[in-house]
């Protein structure tokens, strides 16, 4: 498979993040219950992605000490970012920060996803389409997870589309770098996956879950389980 076609497949997978965000654009009002459900959904989606998506790739690569180190480094970077950028406690500012936190976490996750597409193409080219399709399905709820707090914070929808379009480019960027480097540096994917997992776990349990529970713990749990269900179904459909 030539590089241009591989990058096109990867871009299609990445751009589905924008589709996920667009699904929420018709929602006009946000009650405390709907806030809790959508923030809980983000928690469930990100946790499921780490366990169902990232962890198996880490196990395939082999758990090395540097994977664990980069996992802890990812958590530390998000803790440091929280300390540096916490400020205005107004409702809009809080949700704006939550949206950016999720955006950052998904962006870090999309890069090793792109590398995974490249690594699969190198090992078994016939599996490239199923893997890319699986990533495409996963990225739709991820786009919803990013968009929800940004919409609550009244960010302009055009700006959200532009930001998510830029994030979508990270997947083919990861594919390109993976295509160029994985043959020479096969252990490069492990640290990337570890860092992404650390970032996402801190975002979920250091920021999102506590914030969402303030609105409604029961609805947060409902959203969390719904997020898990979506990722499980997406994984199942992509494997059929």
C-alpha cells in the first residue's frame, strides 16, 4: 500500500472526530443532569479507550520500563498543567478548561493511533482497513467528549470545528512518522502509548469525574457506562 493512500485512510479515521462534535451542535440547553451525562460519557469513552484500545497495543509491544515511565510522565504533565493554568472559577472558564484538557488528551491518543495504522500495514497490510475503521468509530464519541464542555462554555461552533480538524490531522501525522520510523525504532510506539494513557487517566480521574459528580453522581455513572458501551460496540463492529 503506497504512503499517500495509507495517509488518506488515516485522515478519514481522524476526521470522524469532527463528525462526533457536529452531532451535539443541535443541543440548545444544558441542565445539570445532561452535563453530568455528557461529562460521564467522556470519562467512560476515555477510560474504555485506554483499556480496550491502548492497553492491548501496549501488551503486543511488550510492557517495558520506559512505557511505565512515560505513563507516569503523562500524568505528571497534566498535573503540572492543572497547577499552572487553574485560575478563574467561573462556570464558562471551568468548562473551557475541561474541553481543552480532553482535546489535549485525545490529541496525544490520536498520534499513537496513527502509528498503529502504520505498524499494522507493515506487519499485515490486509488488516489496515479494519484497524482504521475501528479508529474511525472510536473517534466519533471522542469528538462528542471534546465538544460537550466547549459548547457548554459557549465556544463558537466554527472554532470548535477548526480545532477538531487540526486534531484530525494528528492521526495521519502519526501514520507518516510511524511509516518512516517504526522499522528502525520499533520501540517508539510503546512510550507514546504509555504517555497517552497517563494523560487520559489523569484527565478522567483528576478532572472530569470529580467535576461531573458535582452535578449528579448517578447521571455521571450512567454516562460513564454509556461511554463504555459505545466503545465496546465500536470495537465489535470494527472487528466484524
